[in-house]
């Protein structure tokens, strides 16, 4: 198997940063490029809440700008380790965007953290990693990290 492009979904949690460390090791072993991928999921409020659209603040754009700033030290750290890295920030449903991006950009591997939710929390929140594993057309390496909550 040849790995030249690795997609690493980043949500800025300790979990995703641990997955990034694993991706860095794989990238070093294969001489691969790493792309950090953050997806801003739009907050939708049903009309039933009686909320008028907020036009003075664009939360989506602010989230994208903050994500861009937060990516810089992660990319710098990879660069210091000799790994070619860049970032990509998109909007949409995370699992869908991750799979679409992997297909569109020809990624060889996705390295994604799993938060290891079980029971009611898993039922209510679902699992982005689980959906990516089920729908991605390339191999997916999941990284479960025991991080105290």
C-alpha cells in the first residue's frame, strides 16, 4: 500500500490531536503529506424557537477564521517534524464532508479520532468516526485515546 496523502479531521480536542500524532508517524514512514481538515457544522434553529436570523454576526465565518488560527501551531509542529502539512476548512455535516473531501482530493488514508462514546451519549450524539468508517472509499485508521473528561 502506498500512502502519499493523509486526511486528518481535526475538532481541536485532545482526541483529534492524538490522532494527528499517529498521522504524523504514518506520514513520516511513507513520506506522505498531511492535510488537517476541520468542518464547521452550521447551527440550525427551528422556527419553533422564535429566533430571528442574526445578521450582524456571521458565526460560520468567525468559526472558520478561528479554526484557521488554531491550525497554525498544529501545522508548524508537523513542519518541525519534517512532515509537509496544510489545512482545509469547510462547512457542512462533518462525516459527509470528510468522505467527500477524501474522494475529491484523492486521499489514500483518513486518520480520525474516536471519542469512544457509548450508551446514551453515543445514541444521542452519534459518531462522526463511525460514519466515516462506514462511508469512506479509502482506508480509515481510527485512534481511540483515553483522555480524562
